[in-house]
C-alpha cells in the first residue's frame, strides 16, 4: 500500500493532507511506519524493521499493521484513494 | 541491545469543533500497584480478573464519616449495610471500627451472627422476614424494622405468646423534595399512615416501639433531602412523645450517600459532584438540633451508609483479551471482565487506568466484556492509550454492590483479596470453580451414563 506523496509530516506525529485540508495525529510508531512507507518500503520490510526495534511478537505486529493500514485507507491517506 | 517498548500504531483525524474543557486524556500515570502490591504480582498469584479491597481505605473512609457526624452530633451509630458488600472480611473491618450490622434478609441476618455480631446490634430491615426469622430476631433482641402491615400482623402474632417484647421501628417514606420519591419502603408520613401504624403498635400490640427509620433514595447528591427527612422523622417522634408519652430512642436515616463514582450522563466527575460526609452531617445534625427535642430526649442517630463507605476501597484488576476495529472505524477492546462481575458499569462511567507504562497518545475506545451478549459494555467510550493483548487495567471505585450483585454467567466469579494495613495480601474469597456449580446440581440417575 502506498502513502500519499504530498502529505506533510511533523516530528511529533502531526499529519497534514493538503489535498483535503484534513489533519491527523499519530503516535511515534505510527509516524515511523508512515515514514517507512514514504521511503517506498514494502509491508514485509516494515514489519521486519519494527520487529527488530521493538519488544513485540510477529503476530501482534502483523495484526496491528493491518489495522493501521485499514485506518490509513479509511482516512484517505493512501495512494489508492488518491486515484479515486 | 534491549529493544524499545512497543505501542500499537494509531492514527486519528483531528476534528475542529468546540473545545472539550476537560481535555481528551483521562490518564497520565499508570496505576502499577495498590497499597504496595504490584498489579502484575496480584494477578500472577490470584488470577485475572481479581477484586482487590484496601483495608486502609475502608478504615480511613469510615473514620472520616464518623468524625464528620460525631463532631456535630453527640449520639451517632453506624450500622454496616450488608447488601453493599457482605464479604465477611469487609464486614468485620466495619464491625471492628464500631459498626453494627444492617441486614435485609434472613441470609444476611445469619451472616451477621456468623460474623460474631450480637443480635442486639443487628438492624433487621427489608420487606421479607419469615416467622422463624422474626422469632430469632426477637430472641436475639435485634431491632426489627416493620415495612408493611402484613409484617406488623405477623410479628404481633409471633410475639403474642412470648414474654420478651420485640424491639421495633417503623420504616417511613416521605417527600423530601427529590424525584423520584421512594415510597415503596414502609409507611407514608404525609398521609398519616405512619402515625396510624404507630398507634397500632403502642395501643394494640406486645411490641416496644424504639425507633423510626427512613431510606429516602440512593446515590443522593443533595444533602438538603436528608435535612428534610431528619426534620420529618423528628416531627413524628415528637408527636409520638406528645400523644403517647413515648420517647423514641433512635432515628435511622438509612443510607444513600453518593460515592465518588461518576454517574452516566453526569456533567461533572463524581469526585466533584458528590457531597462530602461533612455536608451530609451538617444537614442532618442541624435538623435534629432544630427539631425541638429536650436535651435528655435527643435520639440516637443511626446511619446505614454503605456505598459511600466502601466504594473507593474496591478495585477490579483485569486484562485485555483482544483489540478489534468496529465497522464504523471505532476501536474496541475486549476485557476479561464484563457486566457479569462489574454490575455497576450499567450506571457508572468507571475510571479505568492502565497498569503498565504508556506513551502520550490516547484514542477513543469502546470497552467490552467477555460475555456473548450485546449488552456487555463496560464503557461506551473511554480515552485510553493503545492497549495490547495481555495488558492490564485497574478499574477504580468498585467496592459497593459488585461483590454482592455479581452474576455467575458462563464464567466463574473471580477471587477477592484484601490488602491489610501492613500491605500484606489476604485471600478473602476464593475464585469459583466448576465444583461451585456442580456441587449444587443433582443429576437424576436415569440421565447418568447415557450412551453418546
């Protein structure tokens, strides 16, 4: 899944989408994932990076990543929605 | 290298709108221990969920209430309301502090005796007292509070052949200016029914009328209602003195003081909305002093406060079973406790704190219990940090009614522990097991050993 290219990110987790004018708040791990997505990393690679960095098991990361992607999609922050 | 602490990734849209004057975040620090015992060690030893009672909080709360009343009125007696929490360890802490027992059924009466309370310090309330229970109460010199005329006739019949006079009070209901008016308990004051019963007792029975009782409501937020109740009971007592030359020894103002919980739909948090013991004491004692009793006839003030004395001493520890996303995007967290053991979540927005460190981020969550029932909702909406499976929470102010009204439904009821004044943990009620249920069942012989 691709994140919209034009969104603005702050270091504190403030997210701004200039195409809709909506703003969002995310936590540090959410911010980290969005930054990885902007770098074009795959979901698998992002999960691997999270697993290496945090005290967490694989199932939890997989489940939480899926949920986070769903939320990004619902909030229209992903590329697929941009095409719509 | 040690890995960093994980928190579930979350994102939410920021809405522009009216400011919430209370902010969105409810918790800033995890509650990792209760009276010196870590939440993890308590659930590790006794399982999750787990009810925890702080003896220190019970005693401090009781002493605060006792001080509030005794510094204002010379004759005060508390009677512990068994129905609020009848775990024996809890009752005995109140009894050690000087409380009598206030019971509303034969079972509770037996429990009070079992706890070592002399019959003469038991107040027997409630509408359902059998002939045998009344005989026992008379024999034990207990205070019998008459709720209805059928009970009056039954007690008159039971006591007719006895040499001992039963000590009775009548339950009086009245308009104290609150809505709804509780008129189901006892005899009405305004329409003269209460005085009629008094006449019957004094003129036409073998009973000794020693007290007047009322129970005007529950979770009362207006001390002024108690002021009215105390004034009306005093007026009745003075009328009895004038008409029958009979001195009423005690006025029992019942219970109903609000605890510091937050009622659903309340604008203010419970801690800000609920009156203090001093406010209730001031309202009641002022009314009694102004009623016109002569100095020698000042009645004993009896209080059956339950909820306000025990609620804050109780905690429920629980764990996260799972997280899920609802169809409308809301977050839902499923806990290992539900309305089966946290009955009060039907009417309170209980304060719930995570028991482990968390970040700054919080999100709105629906908290569900583990029951296969749609009504099993602990909080419709609560702002909590992202919780993951296995994380633990502490539910605050659960000491009243949960350990008596809890249901055994599809799961067993949890253990209850009490932490003493030296922070030592005592198991005061065992976790139920299959044998708790099976022990009560009887399987007919012809249904045993069925071929399957």
